[in-house]
C-alpha cells in the first residue's frame, strides 16, 4: 500500500511512517517472479524503540543510543540542531560545500523529475520518505524557518515543525540514500539532493557526533587510531603479506615478492584493507599483474597508509580531510611519484576528486585510478592472456564513485571486451548506472536490521539488473560472474547473492576485475577464479 | 507615474540579479563535486574524463567548448532533462518556457521597432512589424494557456502538491495575472502599435501615449513582477549557470591551476567551528586536519 506521507508527518506522527512489504517492492525477473523465492521482511524488535529510531521505516542505521530521555534533553537537542543548521550556512564552517548546498536549497522547482532516477525510491514501491526531494524539502523548510526567525514567512515558504521527532527521523532518513547522485543527473536545474543528504549527515556528525558506528567510531576514528577501519595493524599487515606470497606460489607457482615501504618507488598502491581480509585474491592478483608487467610499485605498512578507505567522504568533512592528508603525507614520505588506488570506488573519488582541494603544497601528489593502468597493461600486451580461459558469462557493475562521479568509464570495459568473450552490459550502465545499494556506507553498515533494508530496498535494483543481464543463461548450471571493481560494491553484491540465494538458484558469482585478468593468464594452469 | 514605476522595476530587476550573481560568485571555492558526463571533456560522449588516461596530470588538458555549448543549448532551448525523464510535465512546461522566451524576443522586437521609428529606417519597418505581431501573439497565447495549465497540474497532482508551498502557486498565479491583463490590453492594441509607441516614449524619456485601463493595470503588474522576480527562485535561469558550470561540470584539478593560494587561505584562515567531540571548534581547517589527535595520531603539518 502506498501511504501518503505529507512533509509535516515527520514531526507529527507517533507511529512508524512507512512499512516495507514484499507486495510493494518492485518485481524481480525469473526465477524470482514466483512467490516464496525471497525471504520475507521482518519486524523491528520492540525494545529497539527505547534507544534507536524505528519511527521512520522500522530500520535502524544509526546504531548509537541517542534518543532524548526527557523534555530538557529534547530542548537541548533542538538547540544543538539549530546551531548545526547555522554552521551549515556558515562560510567558514562549511566553505567546503556552501555554494552547492545553497543553490540546491534555494532553487528547487519541486517538479519531481529527479524522483524517477532514484533506485531506492523506485525499488521501495515509491515510498515517499525515500523520494530524493523528501529530506531535501525538510532541510529546506527548517532552514527557512530558522533564518526567518520562525515568523509568518514560513507559512508562505512551507513549514515543518522542528521537534525531536523531526530531528531523529531526519537523521535516520539521511541514511536511506546512497549518495549515488543519479538524481542530480536528472534535475533540469542541476540541483543535487544527494549532496543535501550528505550535508544532513554532516550536521549530525560534525555537531552531534552522531553517525552509524561503522562509519564513525568503528570507521574513520578506528582508521586514524589503529591504522585501518578493519582493525588491521601494521604488524598484522606484514604477516598477511607473507601469507599472500605463499598463496600466490601455491595457486600460480609464481615466486612473487610483494614490495612494502620501498622508498622512491614510482607507485604507492593503496587497497581498501577490506580486500586483505575478505578478498585476498584481489590483492594477490594486483601483485601478480604489477610484477609481471614490470611496474615499480610498493605498498605502505604505515598506519592509515595501507587502507585506502576514506569514510569521511560519506558523512564528515573533517574526517575526510584528516584521512586524505594522512594518505598524502605517507606518499610524500615514501617519495613516490603517484598514488594509485586499487579496486575501491569511494577511495578513488575521495582521494583524487573530493579531497583534491584540501591537499596543497607538497601534499598535492598526483593520484590516479588503477583502471587506466590495467587497461594499458592489457592493451600493450605486457601479459600473455587467453580470453578463452574466461569462457563464462560476465557482466560489469559500474561503481558510482568511479564512473558517474569520476568519469572512468571505458578502461574497465575495454579490458572485459578483450578478455571475456561472453561479456554483456547491464542496463542502464556507464555514467547512468544504478548504485549497488551499498553506496555511502551501506555496504559496511551491518547493525540490527539495516542489512535487510539494503538487500530488500537499496540493492534491489542492482539485483534486478544482474538477473536481467543473465536471463539468457539463468540456470544454476551455468556459472556466471558479476565483475565489480570496487570493495564496497563487492560487499553489497556478496550480500545480495546470499540474501536471495542467487548463487545456488542461478549460478551467479561475483568478484573484481584483476581476478579476471589473472584468470586469463596463459602461464597459470589452475583456474584463478573458483566458482563453486 | 507609470513610467517611473517601469524604470524603477527594470533597475531593481537588474541590480538584484547582479547582486545574486556576485553573491554566488564570491562564495569560497567548494570541494570538487562534479558529475559525468562533463560536456567539455573530449570523452563526454561516453561520460569519460581525463582520469581515463594514465598519468593524467602529465598531459595537456583538453576541453571542447562545442560540447558544453551543445549541452547548454539543449537544456536552455528544449529543457532536455524534463523531456527525457518527465515527458508529461514537459508538454506543459516546455510551451510555457517557450512563451517566456518569445515574450522576451517580443520585447526586443518592440525595442527595435521603436528604434526603427526614431531613426526612420523605413526598409526594416514592415518585416519587424509582422515579426512583432507573430511573436507577440504566439507568446501571449502560450503563456496564457500554459501558466494556467501548470497551476492546475500543481494543484491536482499529489506528487507536486504535497511539496508545494503557497509561493509556488502564487508565482504561477502572478504570472497568469500579468499575462491575462496583457491579453486584455492586446485586444485594444491588436498590432502592438501603442506598445511600440510606449517603448519609444520610454527610450526617449518622453511622455507615453494614452493607454487603456487594462494596459495600465498590465504595466503596473508587469513592473511589480519585475521587482518581485529577482527575489524568488524563478531566477533559476541565472543560478543554473552556477549549478552546471561551477559545480556539476567543474572538474578543475588543483595541479596546474591557480586556486592553490585561495585554498591555503581557507585552510589556514577559516575556523572549523563545529562542536562534535572529534572536532575542536577553535582550530582552523589546516590545524584540524593535521592535528587530528582527537581521533587519531596524525603528525602531519600543513
Ligand atoms: S543520491 Fe541516489 S540514492 Fe540518493 S536520492 Fe539521489 S538517486 Fe536516490
Ligand atoms: S528535479 Fe531538481 S528542481 Fe525538480 S524536484 Fe528534483 S531537485 Fe527539485
């Protein structure tokens, strides 16, 4: 059922604003068009409501107890929120995004053209609270209210009450958008509701210290204090490197020494540290390719330097700057010519694009993506590759951060066209792709029932696209591969495949790009990619 | 009196727009936040950027002005995004915007006809006369129908209504009122001769011809609209320039640019001000980013 949620309801309604049901979600292609093929939605545990905000849609992204306990705490929360709003509008406190924010707030024609762009909104069955303009409209009204002193003018500009309910729901709602910014491509006025989502998150993070633990306490803070958001320490890394070298030897027969902390190298390669723990074959494939191609490269074992992630890009400008600066500092000390980012989308965008303007002077070290380098290696035939070794259907997921938000579209496709004879595109693709549903932190947010929201709603469109791309060969006997050159996208896709049991039902597997390159190498006998 | 109002209205319109332009152009350079395709990139056909090549910083950066112009014109002249993504609305909004463009053209034509009269350039008189007649008539009809149609759609479509404020309706009604009085005035001046004479009077600062009551009301309302408009979001024709050129298509890297001095000023001169536990509000951005002992042990200095 499509509830008619009015803007005012965020401040008024006591009960949960919307409820996700299987009937409302967009339909999936075969074999998921039959009932009983996917798990049902669950109810939030009643006790969660004590500490966490279940009043939006029953899902909890912000997994820290921050509900006010009494009237005084509520008033303090409102006051703090007002302070935050003022800082968002302040030239010093928000120089980083003031101009885009003001433009997006001031000029929306409320034409709703952007709504049809949003996979979260569409997949949910068009639930109002996920509409790109919903949270934007609330922020817009609250800012107008504050700046006009709450006088009669707000009646003309559209009003919304400012109370604890509004604040709590708005914060949760800021974590129902992947900040994929597909909606901004649709807007005739060039406005950006994804940016507004991030600004709302910033307000809560930078003023309240409130953000999902996976992003803040266990994310950027852990990254800066232990060296990696995975908790991997420099010593732990060194042990792993040895293990990787042994594993490469075992799998490929190659003796490869992975260079670490080699001063004066040409390239500092930084991986998402999640790869070390969850997908070591990706790190190993990079080592094989870079060594075989004769690149002069190194990894860093310094704290922060072996983890390319920068979760600040999703919710906090201060943390964004700290991590980016730290990365640049490590590269400077290692005296490398350039930083190359491995298969991690948000790290690509954070260090090359978004944080570019916080790196000045000696910290302005060139940074680039691994994808053009890999294409160069394949194109110039530095490796002996046999495409027939990748003789299974392959489709490509475009990570938003690399493609729509950085313009790297062709290198990865050219590689796949060269080495995967059964490559096919998803639709839409390239810069008009859909997010995997794991964007802006969702892939790593696993508290309480949040993964259910991701799998059912934000990743649903991607699952549909994957199934559509393989419809010609959907039976589980045919092994198929979704290539996702991004750690977080891989994480989200791994979870989709498991939630919908798609590996067993449809024979769908997933992995990165470098694995496919190594799998095609003629001198490696065993298949590098294992699909079972 | 009416003349005076027109001069004031035009002056306010121009000045406030100018002030808006200055306001947005003097804001600090923001962090990069572009979206592809960026039409001045030679790879824009597939949405590509200079990051698609190895060692991008070592190569000259190519830009195609033609790509950007084409995209701009498609959006300005055809409202391409609404056409592609929200066709039902396009059928209403496109004729409406075409009406606005035509009415602007009509004003220019009136201005030219007035000059033709003043300087007695006989040869141009008839072509411009007919052009003014055609353009003006189409514009009035389009605006009359489609400002009302947009209003009706905004009221009747829940998707639009629930987000609209009083001002959204008021703006459309205001425009409709201006056009309606204009259409009534037109009935008394079917070939726009009086309008042209009025324009002549405005240019030469002389006393205007006597006009009907409808025309007087129309002129007064139009002047009020001119005064009101720059304060509203209807100035999106101006701010669109910023959203596209200065944000979505702005892909200037620091390497090789001249923005570094400005950035250094922001980083060392601007206070962070935020008050979450991991932030020290009294530090500037450079100190905050480098002395991050509140969250970690960064030793870097800027
Ligand atoms: S940024 Fe993406 S997820 Fe967020 S509202 Fe826009 S389209 Fe939807
Ligand atoms: S498309 Fe742009 S102007 Fe229209 S509602 Fe969305 S953000 Fe506002």
